């Protein structure tokens, strides 16, 4: 199913315009959690209602199989979306370059809506 076409002249917006915080962190040694906290409730509601964040979109941004996107949670009290994905390499294993998972949020910067 394809997304609806945009109205003529309507420009895409960047997540950076509406998010207050975008971060990543470990969710155990085998998972990462990506947090998007919105500046205003209306943006949180927009993303929730329009389902702008999907497993498919996260998989594309992170170049991972869609099955590696484990959870997408809308957390109302902090106007945040929490996405949990499988880590490519367990935290602290040989070859891991980010033991805390704190530098894995950058692909989200490319999200447009």
C-alpha cells in the first residue's frame, strides 16, 4: 500500500524540526533503544496518528532486516517514541565500537515526514 501523495507545493519536514531529543542507548547487551522526544504534544500526536515511525522505515534507515525492529512504543507521559532494535554486535563484544549504544541515533536525523 502506497502512502498518499503530498499536496502540490507541500514540503517535507525534518524530524530535527519537531524533536526536542533524539538519542540512543543500550537496552541490554543485545538491543538498542532509540528515543525521539517531541517539542510539542501536537507533533507526538501527529506521529502517533499517522504512524510515521514504522518498522519498515526504521529498517531502511538502519539497513537492517525489518524483523530486527523489535518494538515501537508511544510513551505519552514524555511525548516520546521508543524504538527497540537488535544490536548488530553485542555490547562489549570484539568489534563493538559503541559499548553504551549512545552513538547510534544519527540515522534518525534523516527521517522526513
